[in-house]
C-alpha cells in the first residue's frame, strides 16, 4: 500500500519576507554558481505571446539542492487594469511530485539583488566602499540591502528624477542600515567618486543613465535595467571601459540586451572580456581580476536564481509553519 505524499503548500510573499535572509541567499547562489551548470539544466527563458497576452517561463534543474522547477509570469495587456503575477512551482527531486507554489513577485526582487551581491562580492575589492545608486525603486532598495550584507558601506548617494523619492530612499537606507545616505540632483553627482555603482533604473526614453567618464578608476558596476533589445541603461563607453564583464546569462546578455546590442553596433569588441557567473564563482577569473581596473556585472535574471532562492524560502517556511497546506492532491503517473 503506497503512502500518500504530503500535500503541496503555498508560500505567500508575506511568509517569504518573514523567513528570507540576505546572507544565506547570497551564499546559496554562490554555491550554486560555483559548479558547472550543463546548458540543458538552465535553458534560456521562453516567451509565448499572442497579441497583447504573454507568458514567460524560466525553468531550472540546479546541480545541487532538493528542488527543481520553473517560474511563470503572465499578463493580459489588453484589459482595463493590466497586471503581472508570478508563481514559482517547485518539484521534489526525491519524489518527482509537486512540493509547493511560491508567490514569485517578492522572490524575483530578492533573487535579483542577491545574485548581484553574490557577483559583486567576488568582483569588488574588499573593504569599506561608497555606493552610488541610480534609481530609487524596489530593485534599488533591495540591492542596497543585499550589497550592505557583503560590504561595509561608508556612504550611499542616490539619484532618481523625483526629489521626494530619492530623499525618502536615502532616509530609509540610513534608518534601516545605519549608513549615511543622501539624494543628489544628477546621476553624475551620485556616481563620481563611488567605489561601487548600482544602475537600477532605465531612463524613460531609453537613453543611457551611466557614462564612463563619471566613473572613478577601479569602480565596480552592477547593471540590471537592460534585459531586452529595446531597453537601455549604460552607455557604450561603459562597456568599452570595463576590463571584465560578468553575465548571469552570458548569451542573453550579449545578444539580447539593448546595451550590448548598441555596443556591438558601435563596433566595440567585448565578447573576449565577457564571462559567465560560473566562471567568476568557480575561481576561473581570479588571475584576470588581479589585473582588472573596471569590473562590471550585467544581469537579465535566470531560472536558476529563482529556484535556488525559492528552495531556501520554501524549506524555511515549512520549518516555521508559515507555509499554507493546500487541500489538493495531484494524480501521479508512474514511469
């Protein structure tokens, strides 16, 4: 007589927030990317679309860990109030059964910032650092907190177009992290003199928001705002200036983002200085890093990040009793 498998559970964003820890998520991602990932285990994202309706899928089977699965995002843009919802479905490697569903909205922000911090921790020189931030939204806020968990921040200087928003952002950073922070009136002012530079806001007209002549020698850059061909964030001069460019999804970053397409159009040669996150985490770039002045991490996001962070959250939510059991049972087909 077979024993019924535990019912799947649901983890809400509220429950995810309660159990999430930046350092643990960053460590889990560093471990996951320190091992070679076969291409078939982390395929590129796929998008199904018809007219104004689209569904994006990001699957992954991590080399380590108990769970595998995919994140799904869907939107029908032709309705009165278009919106996007995210769900991460996790399968149990030990049973082949669906273990849980995790609300992916907050997790997406967590995993993006944690991945950036994981990369920056390997790219940037150790020691206290001044952080220049372009953007004051949720992604920028999460990134500052993630970066603060791997580096001592001496100051945070932020620019975004709305004075009230950048002032509120700076106030929250000082209140939550105890780090001196201030808003300034231009991107150049935020970036000049910064050891670390975070680009987390595309311009409304898709013009670059960061230029190489703003950067101090030895600066480390994190760029997350150009993820498809139509989006721009950094100027081609930043690509030219960078000695090492680390990408979470190498081919997608180089071939499908507006920043790199524009750099290619300008005749820049950057493929020979662009590397994967696995190259960075495995230590393959250690010697090159010793010689590099300007280092950059560019991210488009990947399913591996979603699954690694969602596994951490699911396991902790179950242990804490904050995961919601679902009154459902899937029919199992044995192979």
